C-alpha cells in the first residue's frame, strides 16, 4: 500500500480553503481517509489527465501513473499533452471507480481529483520509482518521451456512502 500522508495534507488544506458551495457538493465528511485513498490509488492504475491548449481549450486523456513522495508521476509521449504542458505547466488528474450512489446496488463510487503545477523530467528519473512503476504497469515506459510530475496544490476526494 502506498504512503498517502502528503496527499492527505494537501486534501486537508484544500478543504480548509474550499468554498461553502464546493464543500456542499464534496463534503469533507465523505472524503477518503488514508486507507481509502491508498486503496483507490492502488486499485486504479489509470486516470484522466487534463491540460489546456494555448488557446484555452481543454484536452483530457487517459494516462498511467504512480504516486511517489506526494506527487503523481505520469509517463507521456511527444505530442499535444507535452506541448500543452510546456506552454502551461499545470494539470488536473482524476482517478475514479465504482458507479453506485449511497443506497444503490453495485460498487460504490470513489473519486479523487488533484491539480497543480507540473515539472517535466528526463526518463532517467524512473530510477527513483522504477520498482513501483513495474509493479503497477509490468513494463518500463520505453515508449515515453518524458515524465510529468504533478505535485498537487489542491486535492479533493469522495466516497459514496
């Protein structure tokens, strides 16, 4: 199980500065605790990363990720995402699963959204979390151009029920 303590600190800070309207939709009482957040991340190897094109239009696409030292690490190819991040080094990542709301049959939904600045790294940074990457994704990301480090400044989570 991964260490999510740094992510939980960001979440506490995010709720402390969130608007009343936001907290009504994502109540802090329904936020994931350490075990729940670690479980959501451990259970989901992929998320959706959103970036902004230079003209302001959104771009969102599935990505593989790992979490290490309070950051989300995403391997990426050369293309639109990388051009967007070079022009505007900020991104948002959503990880979610389940489909049922409280009281419904099925797997209860859980969600995490993290946003913040990104730093682009050479692929050699993989050495820092290679074991974790291989455990989650089996093969090294030899196809990638670079690694994106997203260190969230805002993070919110939710668990139905």
